[in-house]
C-alpha cells in the first residue's frame, strides 16, 4: 500500500535524551489522522520530523513516496504550525503573494477562493498586525492549502476559532481528504479528535502508547466510554488524576470545616 506519509522507525535524540523513540505509522489517502499526547510527549518533535523541519536521528520519513531529505518532498506538504511568527508589517495579501512567489508554481486553490470560504477576504487588505488570533490562524491555513499539497499538517488548528469558523474548517478538511489528501492534526482536544479523526496515535514520553481508530481503542482498553478515557489510561494520567482528585477533596474539605 502506498502511503501519502510514511514513518518507519523514526526517533530523535538530544545528546543522551531520547525525545522520540522508534515510531512507525503511515497515513493513507483520504485519511484524517490525529496525533495526541500530553505536553512533553514528543508531538512537536514528531511533527517537525514529518515536515522536514527537523532531521530524525534514525529512521525514515517519506512523503508521497519521496524521502523527506529530498527537497522535492516538501512540495507535497502543507503545514500550519501553532506558533508561527507572522510579519506584522505586511498585509494578508502581501503575505500570501510572498508564499506564492516562494513556491514558484501555480496554485490550484487561489488565495481569493480560500479567503472567501474562510471569511477572510475583506481582511486580506489590512495589516496582519490588526488581525485577531483566529484571523491569523485562517491566514496560516490558506498558506498551507493553496498549493494543493498531498499532506496537510495542522498543529492545534481549531485553537482560537469561533464555532462558525471551526465548522468551516472541519468541512474543508473533509473535502480535502475526500479528494485523496491526508490530514494530520496534532491536538489536545479529545472530543474533536474523536469526532473528526479516522485514526489516532497517542504518544507518551516519546513512545507510541496507542494507535488505532477511536472506536477500536475504546474497545481494546476495556470498552472505555470516550477517547479521553483512553488517552488518560494510555498515558497513565488517570492515576495522577485520581491522586489529585483525592488531594483536592481533602484540601477543600479541610477548608470547609
């Protein structure tokens, strides 16, 4: 089977510290895939290895059959990071034109069309410094999608979006996947991941804690009720949560007496 994105035994070391350890998985055409994990679990490191921003210490990453070390692979990736600094002195249009010239290719989806779909068209003539957080997220999404990538990588894409914009984004991702693209979403939103993702990979301390569809994971972990329950169990946070709950009850109980 040919994957849009394939990781085989990838890991990342910083000195003697193993930030990510031997991850292997693939994203099929049309799949929406969730990357989940608590802070410090290796999500950001994994995203950066999959997008070519960080070289793995070992293992292989392929995008559309091309080794990630080959710059040709980058043309197939659309990446919207969570913390990308934007040039505040440019207008939205100027920023989009910059990326258009940088890629030196015709874009299947025009910035105007995507701006209209996301409700950002009127704001594109304004300085980015005037944008709200949600507007900046929309601008990043346009940049990620407009060159018609095969793989769309989104880090916390729904953060800061109002309900209407979030609904539009969900529809855009559904259409993108239906056209044969693959979507990788890194998120802390368990409900969103359970609703939107075909499969999820849960990381814990740089290792794979669970991989599968939300339904199959709920069943394999003892028929748990929600993906959040699976997440807490797979990362051992349920034990910590129970301990904190006892401490909280003890503290509040002592306060009330």
